[in-house]
C-alpha cells in the first residue's frame, strides 16, 4: 500500500512529493490502529495488490455531521484497471453506507482525468478547486 501512496504523492505533489516508502509505511501502520476497517485492498491470489482505497469517517466540527473521506484511491497499471477502480469505489460506498454516512468527499488532482472520470461515474460532483501560487509568486 505504501507503493500506491508514493504514486499518489507523485501525482498530487510532483517535485514536493514524499517518495520514501518507509515514510508511507509508518503512516499506514499508525493509521491501521484507527481506520483499519476503512482500508480496502483489491488483489487476485497471492500476487501484489491491484488497488487500494483508504477511507476515514470523520465528524464536521461545526455541524456535527459525520462524513467519509476517501483519502487514497489507487489502481495498478493492469489491463482491468477501470474495473478494479469501479469495484473499489462500489465497496467503499457500501462501507460508508454501513457506517451511516451519507456524504463522501474525495480529493483528486485536477490533472488526474482518469480518477475524476471514475468519481463522476459514481455521482461525485466537483465542489472546490485549490488555487496554488508556487514560491513567492510572479516576478514583476
């Protein structure tokens, strides 16, 4: 799962990505003590994992409403990539419904068209766009 986290970091943070698998392993081991039920892995047999979905259930501090955060969603570059992604999303939505959660959020990099398309297929809507100004801004 740490390898998937590294790939997600590369897509999301480019040159600023933390790419040391040991850092991600440590983060995941710590998270497993709190959110293990929300960690879904797609695999066939004894081979490496084909996909990974990490869900946390949180409470909005202002409203008290419970919501689910799809923290990580990644699929290996295999021929059945689309089907695996869809299966993970289906199972993830089943999990959040069983938790009594009605709202789900998931962040995706603006250039990650495959993931945006997958989310859209399941009814997710874009609600926010983070604007970023690298370094100190444009030179004048």
